[in-house]
């Protein structure tokens, strides 16, 4: 009941103040939409999500950087035997919600049991951390509060990967089948973490993604499969804004699927929509990363030094000062990054960021 009150408080804040989601101005209709309708929808969805479901476990761990215990929820299918590697879904909750609610979205656990997935829902430090998608701090609209730590965003992102690390240590997880999904604030977090660590995920599914950044981040995740969902009548994350993201995905020739829920809203169309959840699982079932074995061919590109000499090679490793590249003939070179062009330096910076182990 306390959590319901917290959510209603956030709905009131959103209703009175909301003017920017997905980088665009909210429609005037939100100011005309009755507040009691939003609260009623919230109460209905909370009731629908509150049933107990076998196999869901509430856990917690001590977060060193935050110096406090943080909760998360996990579901392990009955088929799990501790020997066979299984796929994993990381689910990110929305603003004012928590991991114990999103893991109970209708169909999420049922499909996991049927298909043999583990599902874990981290807190993201608290109900308003934004998973790092709005920076390391806490300043901004519907972001941190007075008593929140100044590095709320950093702690929120770190919590996701702390929980991921725990799950990968405790269970046999198929590293080629780790998926990320989220709703609203969690949808924005899904896009952000998808773009920041594109090589970690096999596919992602942002649902009604609430974001405060533009679609240029898609360039970093062009090869990452995306299942994106929007509600046709969503008053908090306007469908037109999501369509613009989809248009950019199409322009980049990405592997994506767009599901626009006819007459869909921001809440019940996602919390109580097992058919949509099943479709996301269908999409995930078809996507897995290619094995990173020794025989895998790495991408070749041209590197240019300060004298204009070009060499076609693939990246082997990058440190703060040096890069090791492998030429087409198999010969390896370790060079100071300062010897290469500014464009190469920027490429290597992004390459290193995408490859590093995202644990905090």
C-alpha cells in the first residue's frame, strides 16, 4: 500500500509537470486528461500485479559504493538444473515502481517458465535512478530528490551490473543470450544501456521508452536487435516520438520490430498484456550473439597515422595509451594512440567503452 501511494505521488507529479519525454514537447491533451483517471489506472494495474507467483524470489545484496543493501527480484524456471546454460532477461522498472512489480507484469514469468529463461529485475538503486541514462548525478525533472546521493545516476547504473554479475556467478547463464528490456524509465534505460554496451546484449526491448537524449545513440548499437513498443494513446510517452525513433532505426537499416498497441495507454497496455510479452519472447528466441571464439572474424577498418599512411587492420585490444591491431596478413602491432588520427582516436575510445566489462 505504501508503494502504491508512492506511485500515485509520482503520477500527480507527472500529470502536473510533465512536458518532455523522448526529447519532444508533450501534447496539450495531457493537461486535459483527468488526474483521477491516471490514478485509477495505477490502482488497477497495482492490483493486477500484486498476486503471488511461485518461483519469484526477493533478494538483496550489499552495495559497497552506496554503503547500503539493495533489493532485486529473480525468477528461476523449474527446468533449471544448474548444469545447462540458460538465457537471461534483465528487466528494468519504470519511474516510481520497483523490481518486484515489473517481474510480475502479466506473462513475463509465465513465458520464462515455459521457455526456460531466468528473469532478474534490479532496483536501479531506487525508484527514480534512471539507470544512468540522465548522467551520473541527480539533477533534473523527475530525477533525484534532496535526500538522494549526488551520484544517483551512477549508482543506479552500477546496481544493474552488480545484480547481473551476481546472477552470472550464481547461475549457469548463456553469455550469448543475455537480453535487456524495460518499461517507461526502464525503457529509456534499456536504450541507454543497449547503446553503451551493445556487445553485452543479444537483443533489447524498450517499452514506451522515456528518454532525455536523442536518437543519435542508435549509431552505437546499429547491430543490436531491438523490439520497441509504444501505445497509440500514451499520454506520457507520445507515440509520435517513438515513431521518430523507429524511423531512425529504419534509416540505419537496423534489425528491429515495432509494435504499436492500438488504443494503448502508458500503463495497463504494458502491465497486463501477456500477448505483447509473448511476442517479445518470440523475438528474443530468434536472437543470440555470435560466439566470440578464436575463429570469429573481426571487423577490418583503415587506420591512419599522423603522416597520412593507412593500414587495414582489426582491433585486438585498447588501453588508455596504446592499441594493438592485427593486419590482414595476421601480423600484430602495438601503437601509441597518439600516433593515429583524431578520428581513429575517437573510434578506439568508443570501441574500448563498448568492450569493457560493465561492472561497478
